[in-house]
């Protein structure tokens, strides 16, 4: 069994992990490059002029904003060459209409006397001839990327009416040599910071609803144990260390409880636990393997994987326990459910002819579609606005993080420069 297939099957073989997990890889890198491919059905054509003064800046703001917007699948870039512009320029919008641009953004980057950078920009609706406003940031050099993400969020929301996700974060796991790392990074994969390091496997990172904590499974005790950790302070709490395996943590939408998979009473079954620890409450009473819980966004239902029908399939039951109904019917191996923030879509991994492919299901109609052309996909997670899915896969023999639009038309590769990259989870919008 290959390392990736082992990961995909870990819900069924978790008790063998310590003895058999082998994850080949070279030194993991925290930096990624974004490669966007595909053409969407409807995209806003936008011109992003180079920011005045950014040649002297450690970060090229316009390029970061452009990459963010293109990765969303909602925008395509229009040639912005020509006379220099900034946020105080009064552009001739007729020129930009002739270039078929519906929107135009320009700005500046200025180094301040105290060493910080003043970043300013303005957005115009070219089609309607409107000034849509702008923003300014005074940031240290290390926060220039965050300022660029903030600009992209502003543009996205002004032009689509929905909240952008470029300032959010992701978590993922790497293995380099004998070292496992749990990383927290920007939504484009850059600016990665290590949250936890171990010589034993780390799996199943899961963000809390307020974006301040991560739950994950660590094998540092030579068995799967669940911890929660404050990302900012790095303080962590032992949540579940019962007899047998403790795995697959999933936060409830209110952040007060977690659903977990425990084998303390025999086979792998679902339980809920208070976020501060304590005695678990058993939800399922089957003789099968029940694992990989995922709450519906309203907290009323729990999706999970079970082989009670003879093969792994996704089921749904009330979050307090009760009768379960089967959700996936196409294929004989469906795992790793993730529910969109609006409750409309289910992302999961399905084995198709020996390949593991990301599928997206419309939960109203039950229609499911494979949206990738790769064969080793794993661990889907929705962006907090529900427009994108992040997942891990292999491309030309290399591990990669990918994002995709729900129709699979626009994909962005967040390509690691080496090492084994797995199990991404997209953080929610940061609570004020």
C-alpha cells in the first residue's frame, strides 16, 4: 500500500499506523507558488495596475492581489500596461472600457520614516463609471502580504457582494525525514508558521469555529491521542487519551463540543466531548466502523463515514445521535466528508477504478460530480465563503495542495518545494 493510499484508508487501519506508516519525502518547505489553471463560466475582467513604489517593496502587492483574485475563479486579468497610476489618479475609464475591463484598481507603496510601509489603493467600477472607494494600511514589512490579501478581499466583496477569503488561514501537515510538522499558513499557502512539531505522526487537524484553536491527533505517546491547541499562544490541552485509539476530531459550530472517534468500548464509534475535556457521550451503537464526523453548519446533523453497509459510505444522523441515513450511493468507497458553510454542498473522496477523486454533491438533489483529473486526492475542506475547496493530491509524482472551484473549472496549485504535504483544513472567518 502506498503512503497516500494508506492515509486514505487510515480510518479503517488506524490501529496499524504506528507499525506501518511510511511517508517518504524530502525537506518540507513553508513557501509555495500559486499556479492557476482553467477558465470559468463567468469572470469579472479586472485591470490591476502595478502599485507605484512597489519596486522598492519586499512584496509586489499588485501581483499578490492578482493571484488571489484569479485563484477565486471569479476574476480574469486584463492588461494594465500604460502610464503609471496610483490611488489618486483620475483614470480615463473610456480607455479601460476599450480594453474590456469591468473594474480597475491602482495604488501605491511608500516606506515610512519608522520603517513601516504605507499601502494605499482605490477601486473603480469601469462599466458603471463609479469610484468604489479604497483602503490604506500602515504595516511592517512582514505584514505586506496580509495587506495585499486585505485589498483582494475588499475588491472581491465590492464586485461580487460576497466576503473574500484571502485573509483567512489554512492548516496542513508535512513530513520531512523523521520530522512531522503542523503548519498554519495564509490562504495562498505562503507565510507558513509551525504550530507543532513531532517525530511521531500528526494527523487530522481541524479548526475551531472562532479560528483560534486547532484540534489534531498526535502519536507522540505511540498511540493516537487528541489535543486542542491555541494557535496564537501555542498552549495546548489534552482532550482525549482513552484506551485504544482517539481520532478524527470535529468541532461543533458553536465551538462548545467536539465529535470524535474512539475505540475505548471496542470498535471505532462516534462520541461527543466537551471542548474542555471530560467524559465522552457515545452517539453510535453499531458493530461497524463509524468515523470521520463532520457537523452540518446548523449543528443539527452529523455526517460521518461507516462501513455498516459493507463498504465505506457517507451517512447523516442527528448530532445528538439517532437513526442514520445513507448519503452517498455512487461507488463502493466514499470517505472524508466536508460540508459547505451554507449546508448546500458535500465534498468527499470517492474511489473510482482504483483512483481517489474529489467529488462534490448537491445535497438537495443528491447529484455528485467528480471535479478533478488527479488520482490521489484527499482531505477536502471548504473555504469559509463556500466558493472553493482545498485538498491534497499528487501531480506528476509530487505532493501538492490544490484549491478548486466547486465546478472544477478553476484550480490553483499551491506547490510545495519538497516534502510530503497532507491533510489541509481551511480556517473559518476570524471572529472580531
